């Protein structure tokens, strides 16, 4: 018989079987709509706050000028690459942890969690070193011209230093949610996000008029925004890590629990490949978007950067619902409660489509006002309002796109999940951003993401039908 990757491995800490059993019973017996809602609400709050502080950077930096606003857009795909590494290990370990806990294999869950955590720290350190050594080359490749490059370098420097904390936080966050403890991860992420919102203007501006008072700031400009982001990322990382140090989790993270079997890390990475594909292609897509938009002027780059952050803010609610669904799906798939997997998916799509429709409608109606709030520049508003309306109109489709992808990933249908995750920002968006501007000019840039969303939806449907046809109808 072939050796299993976890055979012979044991963790060094007691696993708290009573706590684990209570959590197991909750995950496989609580009504799915109630369970997903309970897990999704803190996750949505975390996602919204995280997106909000990303928007805050864009908002406050935009007050410094169009070039500074464009610089944030240039650095964004680099942040996406860092996030892709963290997401790969975080979503990979989270999916495996939820399945192992559903199978009551808690010791293996701790091995997975520890291996992924220390791997994420190592990857983050490598990114820090590479990014700081080759910053100018990387930023120029990302689309920074001579007018934007100085701002982009000031901003990126601190982002690179935050890579280890960013990558490791994704593992800690996803593994806590995989245990069904989304509230703990919410506390850490929202604390960091709120701190960023408060400190951002103090780090950026020299003087802040607040309630008739003129408060003094550090006046660091775009460097201040990046430094503030670094501080808040470390804060979130430390708050997440201390939950494990205080034994608030089922999984125990320790260097002694790191697996010496490379197959464990390989399985984590393979399970997280859909996230790598999604985030990695999002980075490439953002770079191509910046380069294409740059052909129409710096105002177009700034406008598309603003629209991207707004759409991400709205879409984060769908991601939050999906991340509330993933541990429920994984736990019950591991426990062979396939009826609950079906019910959970239906609830995910229906609730997600409803939420997306409401916010999409608001974005379509108030598009000019929303763009103006970020940058009161007629050229930026003219480009941004068209792009925002087209992208927002297709946001309800994210319920099916994101839902089907997370269904496949949480149940370890890796090939299918990877392909589906590649569609929106890769298979469809990259050709769209190359072809549509050739025929339609700037309008082609503005509608590229909407076209990719529509095609991604059509592609997800056959996979969805296939999955539920092969899923057993009753417990084994």
C-alpha cells in the first residue's frame, strides 16, 4: 500500500477533542442557510473593511494629483501578485483543513495549517527581497511611465516590506474560517482596516481640517499611504496570530508541526491553484489594462484604477458570502452530507445575486457622482462613469461565477476550479482587453471586463450541471 502524505505524522499539541466535536456537530447539523449567514456576515464585514481601506488609499492619494492616483493603479497588480501567493496557500490549506475537520482528522489539519503558514512567511520574505532589489524594473513593466514612476516607487517600497505579513495573514485568516470561526478573523481584519482609515490622512497630509480644527499630519504624501498600509497589515497579522497562540483555534501552528513530507505542501499548493490562477491572472490583467489605458492618457489610467477599486469593494460582498459557504461545503463534503452541499450552493447563489443586484443598481445610477468623489477631473469622470456602469451592470453574474468556483475548490475538484478561476481575468479578459480597444478605442477598454464576466457565466453553467449530476443524492 502506498504511503499516505500524513501517515506517521503527529502534532505536538493536544487537539481539544471536545471543542472539535462541538464544532463538527455545528457544521454538519445547523441549517445551512443559518450557518452560511453566520459565517458570511463577519467575513463580509472583513472583506468590506479591507476593500474600504484599499479604496481609502485611492481616495486620499487621488487628492495629491492624477499621477499619484495612477501610481496606486500601477502598484495594485503587484499587490495582487503578493495576494495570489497568500491566497494559494491560504485557500489551499483552508479547503484541506475544513475537509479534514469534517472527517475528524484534526491532527492532520494542524500539520496542514503549520506547513502553509511557514511556507507563506518564506514566500513573503522572498518577495520583499526581490521587489526592493528590482523595484524600477518591476514598476516599469507594470505600466509606470516617467511621470508616474517616482510616485509608484515611493508607494511600492513599503508594500514590498509588508509581503510576509500579507501572505501569512491569508493562511491564518482562511484556516480560522475553515474551522467555522469567521468572527475571530473578522476582529483582526476589521481592526487593521479601521486603523488604516483613521491613520491614512494623518500620514499623507500635512494639515487636516477636522470639526473646525486644523490638525497636524506627517505630510508624507503617497509614501504615507503605503507606510500606513504596512502598519495595518502587521496589526491584522499579529491579531490573527495571537488567536493561535492563545489556543482559540482547533488547529495548532508550530514549527514542530511543519511536515517534512513535501507532498503535504504540494497538496496545499495544488488545492490553492484556483486562487493562484484567479489572483495571478488578475495581476496580469491589471498590468495589461494599465498599459492599454495609458495609450489614452494618464486620466484613463486613473479612471480605470478608481473603477477597479469600486467594483472590488462591491464584489467583496460576494466573495464574503462565498467564503462563508466554503467551510460549510468542505465540512459537509468531507462528512458525506451531500444534501447539505446542494442546499448550501443554492442559498449562496440566490443570496449573492440579490445583494449584488442592489449595489449594482446604485453604482449604475450614481456612477458620475461616485467617480467625482475620488477625483474631480472631467476627463477622469468621463472615462470612469462609462466603465463603472458597464462593469456594475454585470455584477449579479458574480453569484454564479464565484459560487461555482468556490464549490469546486472547497470540494477539491482542483482542475475544474482552476479552469473556472482562470476565465474571468485570463481566458476571456486578456483577449478582450487586447481586441476590443482595437475596434472600439477607449470604449473597448471600458467594456472589456463586462464582456469577460458574461462569457465566464456561460462557461460556469456546464460545470455546475456536471458537478451536481455526479454528486451522490444520499449519504453513503
